[in-house]
């Protein structure tokens, strides 16, 4: 069996998915993984986001993309790894709570794309200071969901 897997990796560039320690309830359904996605970034001042839990939701090759505009107003996109997105992973300088307000899902086999509309506030479910949409790509690996990547556009808010 190991030889067959190794052959697949070498011959076809197949990336084996190595299970990361995930809370089974976080990765069991589309609803669960998106709920966990928002839950882990929310919290009070002085508390750091749960980077390990976030890594457990994301495929080892996951990407993050942030669309924006440059000083001249031209569209730009910054694509990075999850580790680059988290940086030093320090505590929040101010409270931050984000939750999903709407979702549109499209599925083809083991691929899912979700347009996830959100609101952000300084208190749980408080008055939003920001709203937007995340574009989230998910993959069903037969026993769990993975976030393959996500993107949001700062200029769309």
C-alpha cells in the first residue's frame, strides 16, 4: 500500500492529505466547518485567535487571498499561506467578533464553493462596523471537510 501511495505521489503529483488534529465536530459538515471558521477568529481584547484550531480546518496546502486596491485605485490581490496570514499570532488589540449572515453554496462532487456573507462587531452579535463576503473553497476528503482556501475583497465593503 505504501508503495502505491508513493508511486501516486511521484508519478502524478498527488498530495496525500495528512490529518491534522481537528475537533471532529468542526470538520464533519459544511455548516460545522464554516461555523468553526468564524468562531475561532472571534474573541475579546487580549486573547489571541486559536491558530492551531484554524490550521486544523485548513488543508496543508491552503491559501488565503485578500483583494484590495493600491494607492492609484488599481485592483490588487495578496495571496499567501495560512501561516503568513496569521503572522506572529499575537493577542487582539481590540475585541473582534465576526459571524455569518448568509450563505450560498454550490457543490460538485467533493468540491464546494461557499459565498459566505458576514458582519463584524466589537461585541458578540453587536452593531456591525463592517460587512462583507468571504469566498470559501472546501474539499470533502471522505472522512472530513477541509478549507482549501478563502478570499475576501476589502474594497467590496
